[in-house]
């Protein structure tokens, strides 16, 4: 366990029964030589901490909290360093590891909701800090984003604005993301409308609402969405699933379910959104490298 605040490191080690604690990550990596490293430091420090972890000979896997970096240049550098390392890096965009969200991805792929017509969402707390959570989930469910248009949105923490954005996916699907102010309440939602039904992820994804199209009981000859089925599957230990997936990726040589490439692409899309808002135009987004 390592934290720059010694009291926090000591208390955390006692709580989780970790035998050794440090205030210097270099010392921890050198003396304890961990196989797996979890980086859950403030956003701005992620690239430097990842560089330290990848430079340590013992490191076989890293769980990196999002975002990968606060600018695209730092994120690309992290990607290059990772490519030179044998360690596997997983970025903790949690919703990729939630069973209900994985099941939704399979449902969309099966065509049971028909072809997607639109995806719309709301978020708070900044484009990089929380908006990239939505962007990564949209990539996971809907495919690659190829073009963005953006507008000034609500204020975000630490100079990270919550932009409003329009997205175009490689399939032709169009999406809308709306940034809201977190001063009053936190918000994270996604609404996917297909040709045969609709799914809404509510309460940050803890609640799933599904409505299937069928004959109207009021207007003869019309097809409408039927009464929605609402479930509350919650988040079933997603961080545990991140670790399980990372270990399997190390053992098999495959990428993590949410790889560093995925994490960098979320930053690239967020960067394009910020630039599009500044320039007042639409911008293409390069595909993942």
C-alpha cells in the first residue's frame, strides 16, 4: 500500500491487512516488487504513476483509474511506453465489467432490439473525468466514434468542462451527450433506441429499463413502446471482475477487456470534443492505433 499521506497509508494497510505501507511509490515498487499494481491516484498523476509501474521489472499487470491522462499527448506517450512493456494494462472504465452492461452488449449484438436509431446521454463532473466513462461505454455498446461536434456545456471540476456533444459512429448511428452541472446532483444516464425497442441505463447504470415495441392498446394499427420492465441489477463487484480479467489476460496474452488502447481512445474523443467546441466545427476522430 502506498499513499503520499503516511497516515492514510498506515490506516489503509491496517484496514485491508496489507503487511507493508509506503509513502514513496518508487520505494514500494523496488522493495515489495508487486506483480500487479493498482493506480488510483488523482487524475493528473496517472501518466507518471503508470510510467513508474511499467518501468518496474516485477510488474506484470496494471489497473489504471480513468482517465489515462488529462491531455492527449500524455495519453499517447503512455500508450507508447506500454507498447514497449510486457505488462498488461487495464483501464478501470467500470461499466465494461458490470454483468448487466455486458448482457446489454450481447442483446444489441443479437439484434433483439433491432438496429440502433439513436443513443443519448447525460453526465456531470467534467468531460475527461466522467464524460469519458460515457464515451467508453458508448464505444463498448455501439462501436467506434468517427466524428464529433460540440458546444460549451456546464462547468466541471478543475477546469474540466462538461461539454454538450454530438457524435457520429462508424455505423452511421448518431448520438447526443449532454453535460449537466454537478453542483445540485450527480447524473449519469444512457438511452438507446432501437427499431424494436428501447433500453435506458439509469441511476449511473444501477437501474436498467427495457421497453419493447408492440401494438398500441389505444390507437389501432399503431406500434408503440410497451410498458417498460425495470430491473435494479446494481454493480456486481466490477472491480473484482477487472482483476479477474487482468489475470486472465496476463495468462493468455490477450488484451484486457478495457485496454490502454481503449482508455487512450476515450481521451482522444474527449480531446476532439473540446477542440470542436473551441473551433465551432465538426472534427473527425482517428481510429484507435
